[in-house]
C-alpha cells in the first residue's frame, strides 16, 4: 500500500497557473498523477488516521475544469468525497456540511459548483450510512453519535487538508465551511470546538440550538399529534393554512413599508387567529375553535413566525386521506438512544464563547430564514444575542460574526423570499481582507431555476431566472427591497401546464437531494400548494387542473402525490 508523504505529487505550476488547452499527453499525466493517490494513507494525522480508497480523473467539460475525485475514510467509518481541481485551484479549501441525519457522500451535488470555481471541496457522511431522516444508525452506536455530534467534520477536514497539501505541494491559503441545518450545526461546532480548522464559516439555520425536549426542538411528529383529529385527519388542513397565510400577509405586509407579499419582521405582526374566527355554520373560509387553538400552539408554543404558514404544508400538515402512520418521519436523534443530556453535550452547538475562533482571525456569517418551518428563528436569534453579551458587546461581536435574517425564506433556502444569495463571495471577501458585509443581496428565483445543494446558488443563476431582489442587512437591521421593483413575474400559462411542471421539478429536486420517499412526496405536495396560493385559483380550478395532470405521463411517485392532493380537495 502506498504511503503518501507531503509533497509527493508536487507540481506547483499546475496548481497555481491556468493551463493551456489540454493535450492528450497532458491528460495522461494528470490522470496518472490523480490515480496515484488511490490506496494512499495518512496515519500520522492526530486522531484522524486516513485511507484513500479511490482516486479517479474527471475530464474537463465546457462547464468546468478537470478534477481529481477522491473517495476515502477516517477511522472508524467517516467516509468522505473530495474534489481537487487539477489546473486552476484558487488556493482555497471548502468543506460542505450535510442535512438531517446525513449518512451519504454526495460530492458532486455538494461540491460540483465550487470545484468549477476552483475550490478544493470536501463533504462527509458524518460517520454512518443512512437517509436524511433515518436515525436507526444511532442505536447501540456511541462512536457513531460522537462522530455525528462533533468528531467527523473535524477529522475529515484534517484529512482533506492533508490530501490537498500533498497534491498541490502547498497548504491551502484559506479554509472555509458552508452549510445549513445539520450543516449549520456542524459549522458552529467547528467554531466552538475546533477554532483553527476554518478561517471563514457560513452557518445557515443551525439545527439543535434549542435544548432537547423544549418546545422549539419539538419534532414534526410532536406537532402532528396536536394537529390530528381522532379520525386521523388534520385539524388545520393545507387549504386552511393557505387561508391563514393570505390573512397574515394582508394584515402585516405593509409593516416594512413595502407591499411585496413578504413580512419584513414577523415580530411586528399583530394578526391573531381569532381575527379569522367563524361566525356562523359555514366554516369553509374561516377558522373553527379547534383550528384557532392549533394555530396558537404553532405560534406561541412551537415558535413558528407569522408568514411561515405555507411552509407547514407537507411538514406539519399531513395530507390526511392517504397519509397514515407512514407519514411520520423517523428522525428524532434521542428517542430510545440513551440520556438526552449526554446526547446534547455531543450535539448542541450552543456555546456562545467564540473567543478562540475570533482570536484565530475567523469570520462567521450566521443566516436564518424568518419563515423556516424546521429550525425556528428564536433560538438562532437568542444564540447570537447571547454571543454578543459574551463577546464584549454588539460592536465587538460584529467585527467577526454577523447575523442576517431573511424574510420569507424557508429552511435553508426557498420559500417566498429573496433566498438566492452568494454566500461564498461574502465570506471570502470578509475573510481575505475586505470590509465586513453590511448586507447580503438576495434574489427570489422564479420557477425552473437550477438547484444547488441547499437551494438555488446565485452564482449558478442566469438573470432570466431573477424575480425580485432584496438587501438583507446585518442584525439588528432588517431587509429592504432593492429600489422599488418588487413585482413578481406573473406566469400566464394554463394552471395544468404549470402544475405538471411544478410536480416534475419538485420531485426531481427532492430526489436529487437524497430525500427519503415520504419527504419527496411531502416536498412535491408543498410545491403544488404554493403554486395554488400564488395562482389565486379556486378549489374548482385546482381540482380540474389536477384531473388533467393525472391523465398525463407521471412517475409513480408523482402520481401518488397528485392522488393525495385530489383526495384532500375532495374533502372540501
């Protein structure tokens, strides 16, 4: 077995300068140089003994340069994928985080775009194999919990740096971490436990900030329990969630000075569920006492913000007629897995003392969507506010860490807001000497925009997909529309045509993100309900469109989603 020494594959000229048009001879040399890494091992990395199991040359295309694709693992089972640009490495090393329970190595999905831009880029499965919503791997697996909690990101980061240094014959100039949800948790864990791993970190909607067992850490299944009637149907169905959202937006859209369908700061919204209470026997377009009670639990107990109602669809509201028990997700890390306090000590990223990270010169961009259905905004805001108190006040904290709140943004991205943001441009500019970001420019991508790992990446978005734009200012400032152009592009195609396209796009995106089957169904249905909301269509129009789409070509999963939607509309 080949033992790699640092500098073994030293070809600095290739690493630092753009290459001429590839010749057949050069391709052979590059391929040999890459594939020589296979079987290599780095056994002297402290606590991170590393093996490279596979190394393959990926030829250049008209969209990106040639790559060396590495597959390896760090003991005992922390698998990773690493892309190394062959000719035009920009000197930067990037680690992407994962979502949910993680459990797979999706190198192309997570790193493809960044490798195109010259980053050496790594992602890990966090020490186990699973789907995003599966926690069966945790049973009798303390080492797996340790790896998932904090170790895996650190040791695979060390492994990737060592491999990159060997390949390029120099250390990376700067190292970055960028992710959302569980990845956001990984980001904060790194800043707290391993402050020298990264120079710049982007943490979006960091999971697990709320203590286990608290109202804001309640799982989807917990919320499902108080939104379910004895007959297993939802107290607040999807159509009523749309009704509530319309009422909330009507009441509070003007609070930020611009009427654009978004609530700039939900904390200023005084709408109450009682404002939509039924007055008589007709309960189609109003709220029953049970529905009002459920809404209070969502807002007051769960911590959902006003304006997030569309994002409950497919997440907290089941499509009752066909859902059954299989609807409930299984990802709840601590259930049946031992002492919650012990698990919290490994998983929760809530240490506000980031002085070692600050003193290392690190920079942190923290981002949270106001309409996030999964990671509620209050814990993220509370964490940042606590950090400012711990780190000598707001002014001192803003020198190295800033929080940005994005109106209308769902979990990680998406939703009604301007959620396509070039995070890497912001964090690299700040880390490498530019002024701290006072604002992040966000774009609302229109339907059909290409998806990246955590939603739409602005660097990969053609302007034909631009909707409105907003500037999201650093906390405690808010978000404002760019200029006065906040008009959303109106799609005038027939509803059934848009419906068929929406179903196909949502299924494709959720499948590409490695969602489990039920989550793909939920995401597909949610996209359809959002379309119905934006279209202003009646229930009759929606039913007719679903009927037409159901007669056309659909995948089995899309056909099931359409059938579920038809069944719910039939209840009305």
